[in-house]
């Protein structure tokens, strides 16, 4: 019996964060943000920070920044009630080869917080975006390298030592 890749990658309760259920009405939120333009602005600033960060930049070596930004924007558009045009892997499958510790996640989360401020997102909208980001924690964070697995057979586990 074969298992459809989409079924195998489907979010399961053990990968879902409890914060995920309390994001409110997504359509109003996307409109309040200012739509795709605002999400793109935040992601441009955030990826500036990620690609320059002394530790986190190691997770992005050799990656096409424009593609990462585009995928992140499309994914978050769907999360925030816009069109669901993102066709890539879900958070768990996209990051299962990366050793993302609690500290790595926290640093990235703080860079997102800074990007929201710098992008001039109204302060009352920050918490909702940050809750959505936190809802991905269980899907990407690992307690040990044993939890990492290549996305395909010969893919190495990506470990970026803290400088």
C-alpha cells in the first residue's frame, strides 16, 4: 500500500501547537494588516535580518532568498485568510532536516518581532502574527538531532553551530 505524500506530511495533533486554534477571524486580520504588500514588507525585513545574523545565516547558505521570501509570504497569506496558493511542503516536512533548537526558534521569533516594528505594522496586530508564528514551533523545533531526518534519502542533516 502506498501513502500519498500529502497524507504523510499532514499535520498531526502531536505536531500542532495549542496556539493554532486561537488565531481569530483571518479575513479581517489580513485586511487590517494591509494585505500581501504588508506581509512582503515584513518578510523582506525579516530575511535581511536572517541572512545577516551571525548564527541563523548558516541555515540559508546556498538558498535562493527570493524563493524563501515568496514561499513564506504565500504560506502566511493562507494562514491569515488570503488565497491558499502556497503549494510547498508544510512546516514539519520543510524543516525536518534542520536541527532547529528552542534557542534557534526563539532568535528567529525575535527577529520577526523586530521586523514587524520596522515594517510599521500597527502594534495591536503584532501579537496575532507572533501567535501564528509560535503555532509552528512544535512542527519545526527539535529536542535532539535524533529527531532530524533528510527530506530525501541522501540529504544531510543541517546543523549550524552557534558561533
